[in-house]
């Protein structure tokens, strides 16, 4: 009998659809990634944009605004926008660059990524410049993005950006995975791992300060770029008894952002009270821009985990979270 059950489970796994291409809001193309233990993620080709990441209980782990506009050329508010070739408002390029509001293609010719052979729920995307993009940013590039939902529910994003210029010119860019985490109550959230690090405060003309607290907590607007940060950061949601662990590679900086009430009300694609239920903690490379010569490639990776925790009752030591794995 046990053998029959085992065979049935094996057949279920073989029939399981790990990757499904379908339509999303306003008919936009999207891809759904699923794992057999009921984890899921959704990726829109518009923006190469992760808009959903759910655990085995169907709980949404990313924040997307109820007022998000799923219509080009507006970037989708929430999830994980890709900021490239710049972070922030600089020069002639639009805020956070153009990668988040271009339509990406499924990359059927992706070169091998170093990936776990057990990962079946993944999608390879590619973005290349259009003629219009070349007028804005006159460089040829290939941006390859692999988005993976691991068997244990971790969400991984790996970016590979290559300079394809034939005129011998290097190019320089900044970058961020602009991740919006869903939290229960922003006033009950702590971020561990950035204490004692220097940061640039965007609310104070990018002045440089050093983080003094033993953790970051929230009681007003915050918009900071932490510099030379550790490879692991923990976001503790006390109300939900959940900790997000962000691991990163090739991305030395970390942005922490919440618009709070006044800016929330000023954004057309963001609910007035939604700031209470989101926090952006972003793996980034901002302070020291990346320069690539023709033929050179840069790689940046972010991996997200969600683990049960009860920090305030002492069941989880955040230092252990940051050091493990």
C-alpha cells in the first residue's frame, strides 16, 4: 500500500506545473511559478517585475498597492521593481531608470546560471535596448534576469548585465531590487543588520550619518541608503511573528524606505493608509556605480526567505538569523 501511495505522489510531481504562462491585470503577460509545497510567485513581463510571493499557507509576502496601475508606461507600485540603469532621479533618465517599465522577453537562450539542480520553478528573462532607449541612454547591453522559486519557498533573483557596445565605450550604472515587503504594522517592525553602518539620508540632502540604534524602527518617513552593508539583513514583523531574511551578493548597499502619511497621500498609485503595511528594504549598488567595459559582465543576486519568529518573546535571536545559512 505504501508503495502505491509513493507512486501516486511521484506521478503528481511529474504532472505538476512549475511554470505557467498566462495573462494578468489588463491582459499583461505574466508567468506563475509554483512549488509542490504550495509556494508561488508571479512575474510580469512588463518590467520583469515580481508582483507576488506567497508561502505554503497562501499568505502574500510582498506588498502591491491596491491602487497600482498595471498599464504602461507607469511602473507597477509594489512587488520587486528593477531599478536600472540608475537608482533615483538623476540626469535625463526617468526616476529609477527604464528597466521597470519596459516589456521583457522570455530568454530561451540563456547561458547557464549556477543554480541548484532541484530548482524547477524558474524563468529566464532578457531586456535589450530599443532604438528609443538608445536615445535616452546610448549604450548597447544585455540584461538577463533569472527569477527562481526554490523548493523551500525562497525567492531568488539573479541579474547579469553585459556591455555589448561595439564602439569600445564603457558604461556606468547604479542598480537596486526595489523590494516591497508586506508587513502587518510598520510601527511594530524592526530591521536588524544595518546598525553601526553609515548611510546617506535622502531626506537631508544625502548627508552622511552613522546608524546609532541597535535596530531600525519606524515612527516617521524614512529614505536612507546604507553603505557597505552585510550580505544578510533581517526584517522582523512582530505582529505576524515572521522574519524576512534578505541575502545579497554583488550589491553592497541597502535602501530602507517608507513614505509615511504625507507622501502616501501625494501618490496617485498608493493608498493613503497603505504605508502602515509595507516596508522597502532594497539590495542595491548606489554609492559606487558599476562600470563595465565592452564584453564585461556584472552579476547581482538577491535571495529572500520568510521564517516564523517571535522576536519579542526571545525565541529568535536576530544575530543567529543573520549568521546562519
